């Protein structure tokens, strides 16, 4: 069937290891990625929360921003792309950021780190090319250097610290959102599971050996994209292109915590980012809709696209991510609902296969986080 | 045991047809987390969606393989959907149907033909 021919997929450097481990490879964000290993999504998810999970996230975009002039000018230029405080971020610290568009929507979400004489940025795989073009265009005073010779591994779960400390002595001293360079290994204490853990950038040539040594540590198992998705959903974290996109503002997305005081009305560097008019207005007046957690009352998962209704039948929103939460042992979802229906405890109905089933607006995360602060 | 192209197995038990999904289907679905069963004493037509299976990955249906009446459902699957992965061709049967004429099963694949289909 010629019309179903897949575009050429990019290969991860660790693909031979994934295949050796029995990884089921599927297309994701233009890459061939392991969606699960023989244990399956449920066991991989629970293993990560009980011990330690190793994820290959090398598809994500790693980028270095170097100043052509002063570091302060570089940080100001980066701030001009995001409603986020970049100048205030201390060296060796990581922060969550969002590129916004002129309409106040989100072009991508990212992590950035201040490393003294430059910034280190990690962006979503599917947005990587657009993000790089956006930074090149928006930051003429910066050299935008895509990092193409490094793998990115995430080690997550209560066993992550001991396992990584055995290979990279010193990482145990890091706190949540700290970043440190250990020789040619870059370590952040962060992740996308709600668990304590690390994201580790390793030179491509060393990546397979490094991954094998991690997998040889007690309790470390390889984890695929399937469990990565259920873990982040339980942690209440957004998946770009689903829970946030170019139409959702950071305020609607309930990401106001990512907008520091300095960039808000009355702050030292208020506004001055794309979409500031809408975002500052929504901060002051509240958004029309809000991203909320949702707990279906029954056992039927409410997945992306499920329409939500008030008890009187009025349409109030839509699910953007949903499935079964293995650790909470129940279906969980997140989605956008009109603000009048967004307070915790509100009873709504979600339409699944033509039937309207009860669902309750719930606080997130669904599963308590275990970050080492 | 007979098989459908939709990866259901059909087993005759007295004058009833027992229906479940094959091991191949269970593996493809991944961990099953939710099962919705039909009402008993329901008349169904071949191709009707009679059960819903949700795995960690996606939702899918079981279609009625033939015309008949649903006379029993396996309520154990509602409380323990994981049974579908543990024992798809045994304990995890989905429903039992009464059909007019058991010879309708002759048209379905036998073991060898099914193995060839999934091979």
C-alpha cells in the first residue's frame, strides 16, 4: 500500500540495545522508539515507581545557547521568547520554560539550565527544528548550537540515586532541578515521571556502555514510551501537542507557576514576551478555560477527545490525555473545561462510546511526587 | 477451536458457542485494564459490537461472530481485566452465545489456518 508508506524514520544510537532488550519499536516524533519491552507497560510503570527505570530520550533536542556578546544580553534575548524569569536563574540550576506565540499559545515547552557562560536547553523532539529556527531568528546575539553527538537518558524512581551514584559519584548531592557537569557527562536532577530521578546527557560514543552499566545496577530496568506516558499522566505533567499546543495559553494550561513574578504585571521585567497581552490579562482576570485533572467514577478510561458535559448537558470541554493509571489503579485523565466548571470536586459527565459517564474534577498530580527538594 | 479474522476464538460447549480473544490478540493489545460486557439475554447480529476491551494502549471491540443470543458473560473480567492477558484462551472467555445451528462455525478458520494468518 504505497499511500501508507512511512517517511524515513530517524534511528536512535541505542537502537541495537533496545532490540537486544526486546524493545518493540514504533514510530514516534520521527524516530523509531521502544514503546515497551517484554514486561509490558503496566509492569514497567510500576517498576519505575518501585525501583528504577531507564528511558532513552535521545530523540529530544539538546541545544547550547552561547552569547556573542554578554551573558546578560543572551538571557534577556531568551526571556523575550518566554514568560519566564531567565535572568534570575542561578548557575547550575534548571527551570521549566515555554515558548509562546503572539496569540499567547504555547509553541513548545522545554527545560533550560544556566551553566555560567552559556545556557543548555532541552526541547521536544517533534518541535526541535522549529524551536531551533525560532531561537536563531529571535536571538541574533546568540550562537544556537544543536547538540547532535549526545544521547539523553533518564533514570527515574526511588532506586535512581544509588544506581547513578555508582557510575557517577557525586550525583547524590544534587537536589531537584540542580544540574552539574561530571567530566563529559551532564546530569540534571529532573524528569518526566513525578519520581525523583535524573536526566543524563552522555556522548553518543559512550552511551551504550553507560546504559549497559546502568542496567547492570540493582533494580534498573529499561522502560518504554508507553510507561513514560502513563507515568507523566499520573504526575499531572503535560504532553506537548496534546495537553498544550499553539492554541492553549500557559494560564489556561494551569502552568502559571512557570511564570515567575519578574515577568508578571508589577514585576521587574513584566511582559515583553510573545502573547503578553493575553497572558497578562488571563493572569489578572482568569482564563476562559482551565486544564484540570479528571477522575472517571467507573473503570472505563476517558481518553483524548472525550467530550465533557455539565450535569445539565451543556458542553464544557474535552479530555486531552487519558488512560489507566497503574499506580493509582484507576482511570485518570486531564483536559480543558470552562472555568465555571473547573473547581476541584465538580461533577461532570464524559461521553464514552455514546454513553455519558460521571467524572470528577480532581487535583493533580494523581500520584504524589517524590522529588528530592 | 475455531478462529475469526478479528482474532476471536470460538469453542463449542454443549449447544453454546463460547467466545474469547486469542493469545496473539491479547499480546497485541497489551495489558488489559477495562472490559465491558454485553447484557445477557440479548439478541445480537453478526458484526455487532458486543464487548469493549481497553488496554493501556487503546480501546477495541469484540464483534459478535455469528447471529444469536448472549446467554452468559464472564463477570470475572470486569473485576480482573488482567485475566485476559494471563489466560486468554481459558479463564478469560468473554461470553457464551446460543445459535440456531452450530454448523455456522464450519466457515471459520481452524488452528492451522489461524496460525498461518498471524504467522
